[in-house]
């Protein structure tokens, strides 16, 4: 009904298609225009924050570290900071979903993708961090080997924790 009334107003011919609807909103909701303007300004601010996060999130540093053969721990730290920036981007997209209801679905999708990428970055960082720490030695002073050699065959049978496969010859 509003659309029909909007088309009948003289302002519609002057290029203002929703003059009637805007006037109704202004009368029914006196603060509607100010609230709409504030919402748009907030959306612009959030978009600026998102653009800034996007520029900081560039993966050039991470690729450079991988190419130059950096330690896995250093690459893991870069991945964790990248994941933090992706989480920040997801939060900005969530804010935009509220501020721009017309594009809410696209913003929610972008937020979900950013969170998914952040989770993958954190998972890979954890793998790299494990790679960076040396594996613990079970027998650093080789006492089991010495007991095996000194004890002969009787000792050998007691010391072997993982027996050889069926039919395999002993060394």
C-alpha cells in the first residue's frame, strides 16, 4: 500500500520514490531519521575497521617465513596472529549483520568463513608448534641397550617391549 501511495505523490515524479513512506516514518517515529543516520555512520565505522583488519591480515609475512625456512615456532606465532585477525574480522561482520539488515545473510556467511579460517590457522599453528619442540627420548643414556648387551639371551627376552613379527629373524 505504501508503495502505491509513494507512486502517487508529486515527489515520485521528481525522483524521490519513497517520499510518502519517509514522511510517515518521520511522523510515527520522530527519532527514526536520526537513528537511521547513526546506524549508517556506525556501519561506515565498522567497515573501516574491517578494511583495516583486512590489510593487516595479509599473508605475505607468513609466506615469506615459509619460503625463507623459518623455524616452525616462528611460523606458528604468525599463524596465531593471523587467526586473531580473522576472529576480529568475524566480529566486525557480525556487527555489520545487525547494522545492515539488507545484507545480513552475506555478513553472517563472511563471519562464519572467517571463523572457519581462524580455526584452521590455529590448528595448523598447533601442528607447527609440536614440530618445533624436540621429541623426548625414552632412553637418553641407553641403559636398556647396555642391559640387553650385557645380559645375553635371557635378558634380551625380558627387555624386548615389542616382539618381532612372526617368523622374523633376530639380529
